[in-house]
C-alpha cells in the first residue's frame, strides 16, 4: 500500500547546504540551513520531503559548508501503517432492480479523495467523477452515452498528494442487438382514427416504447419484445385525422437504445370540423391580428372578413399537425367588431367556422399642431406635437419610407403627443410631412403638415 510523503528535518551547522539520502540511495533532496536566531541556543535546521518505501529506513544527512568542509549524521525511521493511503478499487455492475437502468460503478478509496472513471473501451470517454465518502466508498452511474455494446473496460484513477492509483473493472453489455422495426401501421399508409394497433419486431427480451415527438406525455405503447423477437400493443390514446411520425425505441441492459420510425396518416372524420380563432399579437398589439385554427391535414382554408364585404384575408394550407395560421392585413380589417369566416374543402366535404375580433371604435383623428401649417422655421431639429387617440402610436415621417421616422411617440391619456426630430432639417426648402396614428391590429389614420425651412428665419 502506498505511503504519504515524509518530511525529514535534521539539526546541522549554520549557513550550510544539506543533502539527505536513504541508505538505499533514494534522495530526499537538498535544503539550505539558516542561521540561529539571536540569543538562542537552537541549532539551524534543514528539511526535505520524499516518498519512502514501507519498512525501516536509515537516512544519512551530509552538510557541506564554505571551504568544502563536510559533516554528516544518520537517523533511522519506520513509516507507520497509519500513514498509508487507501488505494482505489472499482467494480461495475448492472442495476439489480432494473436491468434497463444505467449500470453502476462503485468502489473504495482514500476518504475525501476524488476518483475519476473513464471507459477505455470507448476512447476513454468520461464516465464521471466522485468524491470518496468518509466510509471510504464512492459510487456513480454510467450514462448510456458513455457505454457501448460488448465488453466495456472502466478505469478508475485516484490522486492523493501527487501519488496516483488506478483500478479496472469490466462489464459485458452484450452483443449489438437487432434494431426495432414497425410492421403495422405500414409506412406511408392511411388508417382509420381511434385506438391504433402497433406491432413489429426487435431484440428478444428488450423493453420497447412507442411514442411521438412530444416526450412530455406518456408513450403510446410500453411493452417487452417476446422470445421470438416480436412485440405489439394498442395505443393508450386515440389518434385523430393527422399525419404522424411515430418512433419505436428499444432499450437493452444498461440503458443502451436503438430506434426506428414510421410515418402514416390517420383519416379525418366528419366530426373533425374546422376551427377558427382570432387574437391581437401578444407582444405588439399594433401588429396585424392573427387567425389560427385546426383542420384536415393538407386541406386549403380560405378566410374572408364578412364584416367588410367579404374582403379576402388570405388562404392557408393545413399542416401535417392539423394546424393553420394567417395574419390579417390592416387593409382587410376595419374599426369595430370584425367577423371572420373560414372555409375548408376536404374529401368532398365543405366546412366553415367563424370568429369575431373587436378592433375598437374609430379613434380621434391625429393632428399635428406644431409646426403650424405654412410656418417658416430656421434650420434645426424641430419638435413636433399634436393630438390623437390615447395610447395610439404616432410616427412622423416624409415620403422616404426606407429611413427611420423623424418622430415616434405615444399619445398620452390626455390625448396629446410630442417628440423631437431624430435628424436635423437643415436644407432650405419646403417640407411636407405626415403624421401616422396606429391603433390595435395595425389600423392607421393620418394627417400632414407643410412648412418651410429658411436660413435666417426665426422661430
């Protein structure tokens, strides 16, 4: 068993260089002695550290002082068993209560030491690190990603005071198994809605689950592959008229997995009607409103605004997940309650759905009161102000819509707004600028003002 390093100290002459060796030839190193403190009888001391072997050792200390004079002394020491370091040990085993759970690596070591374990059979991938407890034991699980099929060799390394010990254990995860396969439903097939019968093949005695892409819900099927390599099970939830991509995930001992998938379509039923909902954007109420709903996968849905002479809102194709989405351009909406109607034609059947959204009453018109109409101003960064509908968004800009607005402001509760231009108007000419007022859903009203910038003019 390895021993902790020993520090050796000997009393020698002042201001000398001491060399300490074991009689067997192992050097403890050299150390300079120091002069004794004033008015003391202490001899100067030299010390050094090394890792002796167990058993009785004779240490020789030789001092060489100025002028080449040398003196020596000897001492016999015996490193005690109480100074020994517990070497690391390691064992690997599958979980006794669940063979499909990750394997467990455990062992003994020096209390408080850190043990690092790697899988040398898999390019020394890290299994993990653990601190040895006061009882001299450590434990860690082997993630499936840190293991492979076949014999895995796990190596544990413990370092204490610059000295390392290692230990190795092996664990056989077995030969690489047969991958799972779907036999029903068939890939690309179309089946009736309801409880779905799944069946296929796989590795005998493996655990198998069937699920979709949503891992937050329980698997559709949980079963075990039988001794003949076959599995089957009915879904615990009914599947409605959509296109599905479903996975068969097979787990063997130690948590190693293989999977396959199948894509199929469940027919829509007469009761699987069209739905439609409308809402303003949750992040920006001034953005166009949003229409969402469900329908038959790959069907086309057309939406109109029945409150505005059946103005076309747009068309959308229902996705494989049975959902569709459209935005309502401000030109397809109006102030007040808007009723939207969606129409879907699928499998020779036409279905409709309606919903309403209130854009609010027509707001107070926006006005620009400063600068006044026809006024003359000196070159400057003028302040614009006016009135409008409380909480509406105001922008002031010219005809160039590729640059940022001169002013962006919000109408206060008192119906007034103001803002200083972000760019100087320093070119002597006439200007025509527009004030745009935006309310929820992106509906806009506008006004304009014309004024002249003239060098030498006063406010």
